[in-house]
C-alpha cells in the first residue's frame, strides 16, 4: 500500500474560497519556527470580481470579546499578517515554497494559488486555560488562526459567507539535551530540639514527557523531637498570565497523601511515583492546556521554553511545573509544614526521523488524502472553538473533477 499525505480542507459558505493545508501543527524550535504554507482554491464565478486574501493571526484572549474594563480590551492581536493571493501579485510558481504546495497545485488545477507565512521568533506557543464545565463563550487562550476571505479590498468589510477560518497550533518539542537530574534539600531547626529535621528530594532527570510517570526520591533524617505525621508529594502546574495582570494560577495536577510518617530521631527513604494527566483534571477550571484544534483531545500544557532576549510580557501565558514535597510536622500548637520544590519540564518528545518526515510533509509522490477541517459537534463541546458560523466543510464541491 502506498503511503499517503493527509490534506486538511475547508470552504466558505458561498464557496468562493477554499483552503487546503498539509498540516495543522507547526514546530517552534526556539531558534526557528516552521513556516505556515497552504493553497487557496478560488471559484471565479462565485468571486464576482472580488479579490482573495489570506491572514495569519496570533490572538491573546483574556475573557469574552464583548468585555471591556476601564478601557482595557480583553482581546489583543499579538501578530497579524495579510497576503493577497488572487489576483496573484507574482508568478504562481514563484509563490511555491514546499513540495506539498506543488502537489496541491497540480491536483487542484489552475484556479489554485499558494500562500506562505513566516512566524516572528517572539510569539508564544498555543495554550489555553481550561474553562469550568458551565462556562460559555471563548476561553482564555493564545490562539493562531488562518483566515481566507474574498472582498473588494483588504480593508473592506469581510462577509462571513465569503470567509473561512482554520485554527492551527504552534507547538514545541523537548530539547535534544535531557538536562541534569534535579536535587534539592532543606533543613529546619526547632527551638525545643538539639538536632534539625532534614529533607532531600531528587528527580531522575529535568525533562519528562506527557504521560510519563515521575519518580520522586525522598530522604528524610528527623533528628528533632518532632513527629512527621504525613508526607505529601504533588506536581504543581504554574500558569502565569503575563500580558495584562501577571496573575498566576497554581494547580496541583497530580497529588497523593501517602500516609507515611517519620518518628523523632528516625530516618526514612522512599521513591514516590506521580502521573500528571489531563484525564484526572478535566473538570477543573484554570488548568493550562496545549492549544486544542476543534473538538480534538489535548493534554496538559507543555512547559514554556523562551528564546533568550524575548520579553516575557508579550508571551501571553507562561507555563511551568514543579514537584512539591511537604512534611506535615506535629506540635503542641498544631501542625506545621516543611518542604522543598523541584522544578522540571513537561513536554512532548521530539518525533523520530520517520515521524518528523511525515510531520513536515513528505517530499515523495504519495497519494493525497483530503480530510475535512471541520469536525462534527461533540456532546457538551459546542462553542469552545473558532466561530464556524457561515463556514462549511469542503467536500469535493470545489475540487476539479479528475477526467
């Protein structure tokens, strides 16, 4: 069986414009970002003399579009770039940058035109804060979108019937170097004890992959006269909204109170295993998620990796992770806590050579398989993504028939 390339497609309602893209995820390698490429298919009869434009936008949303507090809008465009694709401003073949574009042009015919965008290196990756189950409207998120539309000019009012929007994602993979194993220790003295309470915690490495168990090595030397009643180990996600208010959302995405105790004068060693998963946090408001394509499942947000020199304030939402080890110490006046924290990165593994080959778009002559960009609504998920009113999935209505 010959290998196949999936092509995602979507048409506007009046079918004047259709967008075809070979992928929806674009990789940020910190020092460079994959360009955004695709093809627009136009129906000259439906256009009725109008021009066709394509825009790439990055939007930070911190509430509903209609919210405005003391003149501060809760929606800001971090980046917007527009290209005119029809009538073409250059020879069509000069606008081809990738093999998938060339194959689509051959497949779709003479009314297909390529588009190409490059990301600036200071934009954040796709991330969103999970809304509560009863929340409605747009979520707090950093979103990327391709929009194609037909209009008399670039600045003319865009009709919904003549425009189509596609949500794409900007993602990061774990770096090549795993990083050194993290270790931290702390000591606490008590007024009534000659010797301190000492705790040491260690991780096996700095970078963990989504779905990978995290082993936490804990060593306690209790030289005090106090009794450690419990040991609590958790994974915290810290999502900081840096663009407006620098609000931080600290959520425990994996936690367990193991019931372990350490008597006065005793020592204790144990390896705890935690598994941070979105599946265990689906109903919790404010959990940061990797950007989600329409009605597709996602995961906990990956750790933010920033290029040196880029201002954090323009990145919208910053995400980091830490392991917390807390010792609950008993006393006459009640319990107190003593603990340490271990920062680490939670990311996607870099695909192997074969997977990355198809992820970027193969250069071989595989068969093209067209897939609708729009998904059918799933129960309980209406209204959580791009505004699809006026957009229809393409089918093969606009594609030239093979003879």
